[in-house]
C-alpha cells in the first residue's frame, strides 16, 4: 500500500481524482480497523462522511459506498 504522502506528491493525479482516492482509502482503512476491533462494520458503513472538496465546497457520502469505489 502506498503512503498518503506519496499519493499527495504524485504528479499524474489530478486534484479531484487524488481527493477521491484519499477519501476512499481512509474510509476503507477505517472500516477494516473497526471490524478488527470487534465492531460490526455495517454500522460504520451506514455513517455519513462530510469532507472539503478541492474547490472549497463540501461533499457528503456514506462511508460504505465511498469505501467500495
């Protein structure tokens, strides 16, 4: 797995694609850690996540659908 730092420094990634990849990676890692700690991942997958978009706005999505991208 690449580090988030190397993803940020990738010259080929556009801002939007990079942001989507980072959000997806963070969500997938959170679900995995949640599951490994003995929690039901379906609870976390139904949670809503809000993050800042590169243009300054915000985006909202469910953790599960973002992690599955």
